[in-house]
C-alpha cells in the first residue's frame, strides 16, 4: 500500500480568470497507475474551470467549500459531500463565486497521462484567458 500525503504534492496554479491549483496524485505516468487518474483541485474565490469536455467519464467530489456546476442541463449549487458524474463528451464548468476556496477531487477512468493532462489544462486556460482578456 502506498500512502500519499496530498498536501505534500506539488501541482500547478492556473491564473485568472480560471484561478485554481491542481495536483495529480495518480496517473499512468505518476506512480504507475494506468487504471485511473486521481487529482485534486482548489478553485480559489472568483476562479473557475474552462467550459470543457473529456473523451472519458469524470467523477468529481466536492470536499469543501461551495460553488456552481454548469452544464447543458443548467446550474447546480455545489456543497461538501456532493458527487458529480460527468459523462464522456458532456460540456461542463465549475465556478466559485464565493469568498472561500472550493476543494474538489476528481477521478478519470481510464487514466490520462498526468503531465499531459496538466499541460492541456494550462493551454485551455490560456486560450480561455485570451478570449476574455
């Protein structure tokens, strides 16, 4: 058994308007876990994800804080102990308009390569920032 102290893991910070910090703890290229990708994200106040979709399902759990999940079905208020099941191809976004950080964990099956996944997120955030900036 491997124990991972998530608070000790490095991650990447995505600047405004998508202000958040993301850590990938398990992936095919991180701790040799080809079965899944496990990550955590802290979406800072007034931060958000880009509108995006994936080619595989994503399970998102709200650990702490509050936020809003947006999809074609509408908006859902998020709070701790909620889980979102995002199907492949479903466009979604998470927004934090509140004064406290929103902490999430996410699982993708099968795994992405963690480093490539973080790079895609950084590039999408830059493109989104260019559109809004």
